[in-house]
C-alpha cells in the first residue's frame, strides 16, 4: 500500500492511501451506466503493477495521479459514450471524496 500526497497546506501535508483511492473508483464505477464489471487487466500489466486492485491501477508522479480502469461494458452500447461517462464520474468522485482540488488527476 502506497501513501499518496495530495497537496501541501499551511498545517501540513494531505495524504491518502492508494487503496482508498482505488475503493472510491470501484464504487463510482459500480454506479456508471453500461459498466457490468471490472477486469484485472493483462497479465503483463498485473505483473508490473504494484498498486493494483480489482481492475483499478494507480500511478503517481510529479504531475499528479493517473488511474487505469479495466472495465467490462455491456454489449451493444456506444463505447465512446460509456468511456466518457466513466472518466467523468470517477474523476469527479475521487476529487470530491478526497477533497482534492488538484488538476493533476488523469483517468
């Protein structure tokens, strides 16, 4: 489990665990129309990903945090629309629940 620094304040640093961010992302994915499940990702990515949890991979760097979401989408739906909805919903929920106003999130 990795601790990710979100922002510095006059009172100290705001940090949150990568596992918590993954759980927030998982819950918001469960509420997205068209998403029927999560997939673990490719075998190669699973072997390299240390911060991986049920279809959500988290990478942190100087620019911010990047989430890789491996979702299963219902047959017959427009993939671009579902992907845009997922990206928007997960990004909004992670920012809202962590209290981060950072623009460094990529989903």
